[in-house]
């Protein structure tokens, strides 16, 4: 019921079908939908939450829009876009993925804990996760935009005292 209401009143939500028959309302920011539409790009089919949507800079200074989505604990995928120029539209140029993470983790409830860009290194980001039902065990997914437009992601478990 709540998913249907969100889909009717908020363009930032799209219908994501599930194997259980009841669709989910997934947050897909209108700015990303418009970016893809205006750039003539294939529309995103994100069936997993977006963890990060931000401009990153590769080590040599290339500006890229990076979108990271996934379950967090089992799979994450990154899509890399070149921004539009004076004579060209945006285009998808790369990406990356990470699979086989440790199960049982979920994105924190607080929106302030979603993916974060490293203030000292604009090519890096982290996505923090919390152990489901816990408060002291975290999974930190670290990612880096490379000069070849790939995104390399690794994960580590951290216990907070």
C-alpha cells in the first residue's frame, strides 16, 4: 500500500518488481532519470537501492558521475558517466562491481550514513553498513574511481568499541 502511494505522488520513486509479486517503490532520483533521458542514455533499471550518486575525480583529475547501487552486503555495482560537454551529451564509460561480501549487513537507517566521498581524495568513497540487529559490527565498502573509468571496491569488517 505504501509503495503504491509513493509511486503516485513522488517522481523520485519507480516500481521495482519482486519475485514475491508485490512491487517495491525504489528511490531513483529524478535528477538521475532526467540526466539519462536528456543524454539519450538507456534508462536505469536499478532494482537495488542507490548507495552513492556523486561526482568523483580519478587520480589524474577526470570528472565523472558515479552511481553505486546494490544490496550492500552481497553485491554492489557502479556505473560511471562522463558529464555532458559543450558539443556532446553524457555517456556511460565504465563501472565496476563487488560480489561475495559477507551477508547479514544492511545500510544504516540514517540518510547521513549513505555513501560518502573522501574529502581528502575525491577519487575515493565509502559505503558504511551495520550488522542487522547489531550496533557494534560494521562493514565498510571502500571504492575508488580509476583513471580507466573502472571502479574498484573492497570490503572490510570493523568492530566499534
